[in-house]
């Protein structure tokens, strides 16, 4: 067949069952006649009011307070711009807090679970694992663990696993085919596992999945889309399948992936934050999104026919460019919007446990991935006006872009505060030029500076502390996080490290936004999940800009022309290189640090994770890659 290496005769792929996937038009609405529709739950409006009204009122209050403060002796254009920037960034912080608060309230008020009585109709479900130059031992080890877990889990569904390779490296492709043979030999004879490699990776992951849908999608009622690093327990896969079977209006049901496998300092920061603080945010998000949830591109089950009919992606032009049309990069948000537009519900169900993914191991690896995500999320700004999208779907697109636009806004505020925020006669501009741009800018006293910092840090940290207090409502036991003392220590360490890394991420995301604005395209590279230390020269080159900014801030403070309240930010930026080196330190190499920022996935790993690591080691041995798999 054109475009793929096809091995039907050896059982590597099943017979084709084509499913048409037309390209959607974004300039006209579309409704799928097959979509059964369905109303929002009765309380959804109230949940949305509870989430958004406090955030809006708090933002208005901050806006009024700042305006009154600045206009005490006149209100300049510069002061107005500062107020706009603060309000621009503050709403999203307030919304995160109100969403987490809603989630905590929901967890505390949760009633005992009632066993679902609705019968489950059997589904033919395809587990799809797109692969691009990944470690074959990890991919096939995870696949083996999931298929064996499914074999043990009671269910009524029929599952088939597809490894969909876009790998360009010929040696890695050969290893994949060897691993597939090992997988086939290892699983029971009735297990349905397949492998396909495309000759040309047209349209990246979007094209990879579209190729499968158009060739084989017609044989499956549902597809569970995974990433190369995804791992799901047998129960989680069955629970997602049951949920889709019971809800004929659902086009997509997204699970809440928990992070696992982190060994490095930076990886543990992300893993701990996701596991401990993420539950409340996820619960709150699920409450107010209801049928207008979002899609994160993996660990979600999708109704195949609905997706094919409604979510074929067109190529689009950038909002900032009149050049040729391009592939939609962060396709998942848009696909969720297209499904909802057509009449299918998109649900987020964080209560389904046993859904996992891995994380970048170092700060640099995270930033490189984040640049790709930034480019895709900013591209969504040109899609907000697409016809027929639900208001909440548009909000998801805006929210994704705002996650990156906030950083340059914060950076501008930092620069302004550094230049003119230390009094009328002792600021940087006055010091070097004798010109005071503040005009009648109100004096930033020590008390007001401290109050502003305390207020902002409180808003940023409140969701974490609220979530940490409520973790027992998520089913976590203290023994699974190392005990009470270890948990308090882990929370403290995570907060300290997050505060230290936040200014660096602010600068790096600002750089990512500028790169996108100037049309610099990010390369599609496989994610480095195993980590490893970068050289000092590489880290210095990568973090040169924030290091220079940090040193300038500290020098300005030493001369008394920059407010001392910026010391935490200045130190973080000036120490960007050592902090980057710290991010890759392996906590598991020493027994005394192994439980730092520990989660159940690290301290008391569930069976599916233990099985996955055992299978990875087995595949690594069989493929002659044993030295690349760290011991757990």
C-alpha cells in the first residue's frame, strides 16, 4: 500500500476497513446528524458561576484598587498600561484558585459512589500508540503490560492494539519490528496486536492517526488514543470503554493522566505537583466544563465514526502571517471543539484511576517541549472565531494561548518594576538619566511592596495548599507519600523549587512567544524522558539571557536603585545555570533522597507500573539495550 510498509500476509495488520474522514470547514457551522445530542447537567450553570464569578469579581476589585492607587496624583498612560497588564494576568490566576476551591469543595462533599446500573454494550476498541523515534523497549514494554493487564481484567469488550510508527531512524525501526515479534510471541495467541510503519510521516501525529482511521477505523467503534509514553491499567481502559458505552452522546471521554517514572529533581517537581495538587484542579475543571470538556491528545477514548465525520483538520494560516497554510499543531484542543460543535459531548472524567504518562526529566528538556506547545497554542488565536464552536470550546482555545502570553506580560511588569519601582529619586531610569518617567507615580513603600508580593504569592500558592489539605479525599493514604513528616517536607521542597524555577520559566516562555511571533518553527523531536546531565557550556548557552537579566537585577539592588523585593526573582534568574543542573540530578541514586517529593507512583507503585518497568527491562534485554534501562 502507498505510504506504509504493509504486512498483511504475516499478520502485522488486519484487513482494511476504510472510514471516510472529510476535512472540516472552519468558516461554516457543522452538525452531525448521527449525534444524539443531550442536555447539560442541571447544576452545570451553577458550577460555572461558582468558578467564574469569584474570579471576575476579584479581578474587578484588583483593577479598581490599582486604578485608585495610581490616580491619587494623576493617571498617566504608563500607569494605565501597568493596570491593564496586571488585570490581564490576574484573572487567570484567580480562575485557577476558584477552580481548585470548587474542586476541593466537590471532594469534601462527595457522596459514596453508587454502582452504575446502566448495562454496558460490548465495543470493538482499538488501542492506538503513535510512535516517532522512541525507545522501542519502553513503547513495547508498556504495550505488553497493558495487554496483559487487560487479559486479566473482566470485561465485555474486544481490544486490539496498534503500534503506529512514524519512526524515521532505520535502526530504531528495525528494533521496533524485532520488538513487535517479541510482543507477539509473549502474549496469548488470541491477543490482537498489530504494527504499521509509514514511509512518509505526512502531517505528523495528526496524519498518523488519520491514516489509521481512513484505512482501518471502520472496523472499530472506539479508539483509545495513547502517547508513546502512555500507560493505563486494565481497569482504567475498561472503565473508559464502559463509560463510552453507557453514554451514547459522548464523542470523547478524557481521563486525567497521572505522572509516573520521574527520577530527576525537575521530574519529581512535576510529578508531585500533578499528583498532589492536580486532583482538586481536575475535579473543579470537570465540574464546570461538563459536556464541553477538552482533549489532551492521549489517554482518551473516542467514538471512531464521530471523530472521522467531525474532526478532520484543515490546514490554516497563522494569525501573524499571510504565508502558506500550515498544519494545526496543538490539534487536540481543536478536535475537541469540532466534536462538540457537531453535537457530540466531550467529557473529562478524573475519577477514572490508573491513567499515566511520563514527563521531561530536566529543565532544558521541558523548555524544548514547551516551545512546541507554545507555537501550537498561540496558533489557536486564529481559530477562536471558527463558526459553530461552543463558547466553552472557544474558552479552552483562549486559555491555552493565555498560558503562554501571561509570561511576557509578567516579564514586562518585572522590567517596569525594576526600572521605576524603587521610589521617585532612586530608580534605574532616574539614576542613569536624571529623568523620572513616573510623573506622579505613587511611592512604592516597603510596606506596599511587601503587601503586593504577599498577595500575589498567596494567590499562586493557595491552590496548592488547598489541594494538599484535601488529598485524603482523593483516596491517598499518608503511607503512600512517605508519612506525614515526609509529606510536609515534600510539599515544602516542591513549593521552594517551584518558586525558584518560575522566573526561569517566565523568561523561557517569553522567548518561546517571541520565537513564534517571528515565525521560527520548532522541530518535532522525540521527548527525552530518561534525562541526563547537560554540559555546563550547553546550560550556560541555553540560559544566557535569564542569567544576564538576573545579574543586572542583583547589581541594581546592590546600588539601591532596584527594589530589594525582587531578590527572589533576581537570584533565581542569576542562578539559572546551577538550577538547570540541579533539575537533572537523579534522586533515586541515593537512598536518603529517593522519597523526596514522593508520590504513590514512586513510593508504592501500583501493579501496572511495576509490570511496565519489568517488561521494559525484558524488552531491553531481548533487543540488546539493557544498559539503557535504569533499575527501579
